[in-house]
């Protein structure tokens, strides 16, 4: 079988106060996923769990992201999560707090003959 890309979704998530990288990453993934209802797998005669979902997250501090929590956002399919440096962090005037922005790219593929 050959892995074929079917869908590319983009999302953004924030943690307004607290700069929690995992929280922002999960929100970015939800933003990418919750704006659609994919029927590509069933339209091609495959179960929903046959979808291969590769999640790519960009945040200022990639090492702070709990990948298991991000994976738990996926409603179905087999997945993987990769986290790289990206996103944006904006500090408040006093430098005591910040807003963190994460970006997510979700690539959905199927193994097709």
C-alpha cells in the first residue's frame, strides 16, 4: 500500500495567561480539526481509524509540550506528533506574564492500493 495525503488542515491556539505550551498546542490542534468533518475515509470504503494523522506543532519552547496530551485530542485514526520551535510568545509590559501562540498543521493520509 502507498500512503497518500488526503487533507491538510491548519490551526492556531493560545494560552492567554500562563504560557502553557501544551495547552496552546492542544487548542491549535482542536482549531484545525473542529472546523471540518472528514468523510474521505468512509467515502473510499475505509474505517475512520484507518486515517493516518500526522500532527506538527510549532511553539516557542517545544520541549515543554506533552505529546501524549496533544495525541489525546485526536478523535480517531492513528497518529504521530512532532513539535518544533515556532509560534510566538508576547510578554506583558512588566515581563511577569505572557501570551503563547502555537500553530498546528494536521496531515491526514490513507494507505491506498
